[in-house]
C-alpha cells in the first residue's frame, strides 16, 4: 500500500506532476520525504499543518527568508523547521543551464531540493530548509552569483519583462532598468523598514506582461507619444493572405483606425495605445519612435481587472 494514496492521484493523467517531482527528492532525502508525508496528511485531514511564526533570516538581511514550521509531533516531523528562501531572479529570467545546475546542487545540499520556478513576483522560491542551514546556504548562493530577494515590509524583488531581448514591441530597456533599480535599492530590498511591502514592476509596452498595472505599487510601462507605425506593404500582404483588416479596424476600442481596402490609416490623437492592432498585425504595425514610459502608482488588484489598478502619474 502506498504511503501517499491521495497524492498519487495527482500523478495520473498526461500532464507533468509536482508529486512525481517531489517523490524524486523524497527518495533521496528523509527531510524531503517528511514534507511529502505531511502534505498527504493535510490532504487527508483537510487542514494545513504549516504554521507561520518567528523571524528567521541570514546575517545582515531582514528579508528574503520566510519562517515556516510544522505543527506535527517530533516522531512524525523530526525537523519541524521548513523555511522558504526567496532568491532574486535575474532580469527577464535569463539563466544559463550551468547556473541553474549550481543552484540545484546548493539547494539539494541544504534544503528539501524542492524549487518553485517562479513565484508570482518572479523570485526563485526554494521551499524548505532547517534554521541551521540558512546561513551556509545563503553564503553558497552568494558565491555562485545569486542573492536573496525581498519579503515582509520592504521593496520586493523587482520584476521586468524580457523586453528588448526578444520582443519587437519593447519601447524601453526593461532589463537595464531592472538591474539599475535593483542595485540602487539594495538596502530597501534587504532590510524591511516600511509598514508594508512595496512592489515595482517594469513592462516594455502596454501589453504589460508582468502585470505591473494591477500588481505593482509602482508600475513603469513603456509607451510612445507619436503615432503607431504602419507598414502599408505588409498590410496589403496580410490582406492578400485573407486576414480581415476591416475586422481589426472595427475592434480598435476608440475607433482610431480606418481601412479603405487599400490603406490602413490611424488617427494618432485618438489612439489609446491598447496594443490590439499591433498584436493582430505584428508584421505591419509597430510602436512609434518617440518612446518613453508611463509611471503608475498604487495598483493592488487581485486579478488583472477591477477598481484597484494603478493610477497614471502626470
Ligand atoms: C504567511 C504569509 C505569506 C506568505 C508565506 C506569502 C508567500 C508568497 C510567495 C512565496 C509569493 C511569490 C513571491 C515571489 O515570487 O517573489 C507571494 C506573492 C504574492 N503575495 Fe504573498 N505571502 C504571504 C502573505 C501575503 C499577504 C498578507 C498578501 C496580501 C494581503 C499577499 C499577497 C501576495 C501577492 C499579491 C503576490 C503576488 C504579487 C506579484 O504579482 O508580484 N501575500 N506570496
Ligand atoms: S510587456 Fe510588451 S515589451 Fe514586454 S514582453 Fe510583453 S509584449 Fe513584449
Ligand atoms: S493601438 Fe489600440 S487604440 Fe491604437 S490604433 Fe491600435 S487598436 Fe486602436
């Protein structure tokens, strides 16, 4: 009889399973196995056995580690401390395989080996290490070029889209901005001294792939102030291929596009830079040339719509 009959259900089906991955580590480390068994027990009893509480951390930093303890008795959970480390992601989430392998080796040595790539903010979330391992684990992470991210009432790890590294719509160098701001705000990221968390996210264009509008206290979003650029030859080519250009014009929210069967024209002062026509006709329409950013404050929406999006600062 399996020790984890309920979790085993989550291994069935054609999709990847976190249970399968957790079992791989559980076979190597009793510490990881105990976490797996605790999860099974929670599924059975329909109650969490994690409790929050107590500040844990590494020398010189107030953030980056989240304390987690098991409430199960020692005969079931001999090491009840299962703390989480938040490791700051590189700008745009670009890694070499070599760097990731080193990270995995450090984590297998000091923690459960369970990694969440990535948290909603984007950090690499290392799930589960005992208190005594936090400092040596941190030191090894630093030695391979990683750093902890933010937690608690501090500036949280920033996030930015891949921007100019792969995206034709990027109006700004999101990666450089992320790096510069992260360096500038080192103290604010590592030492919580605000009443609440503060998030900064950078998107290269109004598509806003990192959801800065909804989820950041300070959103920096690339934009342009002249007109979208329309390549009429490419538009004709789309039309030849049967793409419904008048449909694209009809779906422009402020009705700023006109299509006469030969040419697609824009009324620049009516365009709200919603990105729809650029997305529909990517080979033909690009952002304008006079590029900069919109800065927004105060986004705290739980989803990507609603009354709590950021406010543009003018
Ligand atoms: C025990 C307390 C909490 C724990 C352990 C926790 C854990 C986490 C983790 C691991 C992430 C992903 C972080 C990352 O990728 O860097 C996250 C993100 C987030 N948390 Fe929490 N959290 C806690 C409390 C809260 C509270 C109190 C709120 C709001 C009132 C909150 C709102 C959020 C939001 C909105 C995100 C996603 C933000 C984004 O899109 O960047 N969390 N949390
Ligand atoms: S936010 Fe814009 S620039 Fe950044 S990746 Fe998304 S579409 Fe590209
Ligand atoms: S970006 Fe949006 S508002 Fe501007 S022309 Fe295209 S569809 Fe219309």
